[in-house]
C-alpha cells in the first residue's frame, strides 16, 4: 500500500474522505505522513515523532474545518491534545 492510500485509510474515518485528501495534499514532506496520521489516531509520541509549528497549524486548521462533522468525543480529545501542546490558544 502506498503512502497516500495508507494515510487516507488511517485518517478518513476521523476526518472524512475529502478532508483527509486535502490534508494529505497539504503536507509538505512525506516523512510527516505517519506522524500527522498518528496524531489524529491518538498514537502520537512526542519522543519518537516530531512536527514543526507549521504542521501543528495545518492540523489545527483541519480540525477546525471539519469540527462540525466530527464525532464530538474525538473532537474533544483532539482539541484537548492541541490545547495541552499550546497549539490552541
């Protein structure tokens, strides 16, 4: 399975197909696919993964854009995680 298909498979259940595709297209480095997908799946490890401030901004923009369509429990967890990282002010 290629990087695109794996990313979509891992994130579409959370974000929806079109948002997952838009996010994939917005990521500037293939090395970040796994880390960003891991964040959305609740599998992000600060010790093993690294994202730049612009990556966190992209994640926040994506969450904000799809928040009305996202499961409320998932949205709460993601927003709480962004808040604890200082991404959400």
